[in-house]
């Protein structure tokens, strides 16, 4: 299969001393050299780190072949984002995956021959495998087998930077690992139960708690501690939201499929210095910036983590504390990659995740089709026909951003009370507050003070009326 994610445009060629440039350079400098002491017989290894170097992709589908091919291309992009080299891909058409080996037995043998011929060391399946499917497929192909969920978790673990992001990723990884722990021989024995556990009768002098049980207990303990840590971070998030609510600054959340151009859109709108890479899940930790509408109203823009098809439920749960920021916004800007082969599939995948976020379903949504400068004309025409209210932009060239800013301004909440006051010059903070929180339609400087005509929220309108000397 041809490489899906080209590295040619993502490498940092010159020194960029901006914050985003330094972060991108750090990622580009991390190179896997392929040194390993892992045993060739994977069945001898009980605890294995995810190691992706030379991989073969495999998928099973029962619907349209074009959809399956697009999904496998996306899996290739995920694998390369994790630092691997994609050698080939295999698809099998069947009503449902084989409950034993995922692929049928004959196709599994063909896969083993392909892996041996190419010198691959990992097989990546385009779905979540059960523990038994993964073990059985490993027994056939004789190399390590990784599923889509483990791959996405590995990418998140590489890219998380904040304390909360790292805790969320670790929690998701442990939830995935717990049912997949393996043990052999005596390590599978169990501690005694019932009356025997109390020291009575034959069997009471067993090995006690075995290694696999000890590992499970440690994982559960660590998961409980991580949940406590994430919950302890909630007051800080609530405080930030309360400050924004107290300042009555409207909030806009930028959501969309991974690599749709959300960070590029934020940078173009606000002049922010957010790292931009042609890679999946380049952004994990949310970034919030302030911006103003063309008529002067201030609002916040939040760049959020990207979504993907079949996003592991462990990640949705773990990142719920981050995604809940979307539920507190006044407007959702849904960014779509118009140049993608299946933009409608991306839109459906994002909306499926949004449906799991409390309150997100009641928030207005503005669909923004990015990368319109490189999208095929027939694809743009189809998107315009299906979504007549969408805005078509290019974060690369800046095309369409004037319309985007006007649409955002029109959809943001407008202060509901009209004010016509003269504010004394000694109360200049009220003038600044109206500029920041409300809408100023006319302003003139009189002998008595500043004459303001505009709109404000109820609390600010009352304060302005008390200060009015006109």
C-alpha cells in the first residue's frame, strides 16, 4: 500500500524559535532506530511494550470496499503518526470477523506468509480485537499483533503534555490493558477461596496471591488513584469557566476530525502560536485564545482534541473532563477536511462523539469546510449541496475567513438590553467593560462624560444606568 502520510512536508527544515516551532522540532527530532532485544517468539513474552517499526495492516469488511479502503488508509496514517513504516495492507471481505483469528484461517496463513516475506515485525488490525483473537492471530503470524485501539492509545501517550492529559491517557491505557493481562503455567494459579482461604483443609497452603493477580490489583489501585487526580483537577476547570462566565465572555469550541485543520484555523483567526503538523492527533491539550467579532465583541476560541472513527471508548471516557468544555460553549465550530475522500463520514463520526457530551446537542453548530483550496471541485459541489449553511475556507491561504468571522458574530449570543447612557469620565472602567462584554453602537465624548449607545447584559446595564449622568 502506498504511504498515506507523507513526511516530506512535515519535517522542520530550519530553526523556528516560536513555541509551536520548538514543539514541532522536538517531535521531528524523536527517531526510532529499530534496536530491540525482544524475543522472536512472542508467546514467551508476558509483558510487552507497544513497538511499531515495520507494520502490515489488515482489515475485515462487509460493506462498500471504498469505505474499507479509506479506513485502511486512515489506519496507515495513524501507524505512521505513531512512528512506524507501513509495508502493505490486506483486506478480507466476509460477513463478520472470525471469532477465533479475526481473519479466516486461510487468509491468516496468507498474512503470515506476507509478513515473513516483507520482514514485518507487527500486524495492525483495523478494529478492536478481543484478547483471544489477538493471541490466536499472533500464534499464526508469529509476530506481535496490535489493534486499532492500542495504536490510538500509543499516539495519545506520545503526544500528551499537560498533567491532566497524561493522567487521562494513562487511565485509558490501564482500562484497555486490564482484561488483556496474560500469564502462563503456575502464574495462572489462583489464591484459595472459601473455608480453605481461612486456613482450613487441604489447599490452604497454596502460593497465595499470584503475579497476575498482584498486577491486576495494582492496576485497579492505580486506576482509582488516577480517577481521583482527574476529579481533583475539576475545580480548576470550573474556576476558569466561572471566571469566563463572570466576565460574560461568549465561548466558541473548535471541534472536528483529527488533522482537519483546527489548529491552523485557530492560528489564522487569532494569530495564536499553536503547533501545526500534517499528522493525526497533533493536538491533545486544549488551547484557548481570545478574539473579537468584527463589531468589537470579545469571545474565546478553544482548540480541542480531534476525533476519529471508532474512537476507543476508553479515550472518550478518560477525556470526558476535557471534552466537557465543548458542552459549556455558546457555539461549536465544526471543522471538516473538504479534501478528504470521505468528508461525510468524518462529519458523522464527529457528531457521534458530540452526542456523548452532555449539553453539546443543544449548542448551535457552524460547519466549516477547510482546505477548500486543494479539494476537488466535484467534492466541494457535493458538500455545498448537502450543507448549504456551511462556510468554505482555507486556513492556508486565508480565503473565506471574512465570511467565517461574520457568521461566528451572527451566531454568538447578543447582549439583550439596550443602553443609552452618559458615563462620567471617572467611571472609565464601565466604558471598557461595555466594549469587552457588550456591543457599542455609538460612542461620543461630551462635557459631562462618555455618551454610549449599545447593548449589554442585565447586570452591566443596571450598573451603567446607576452611573448615568445624562
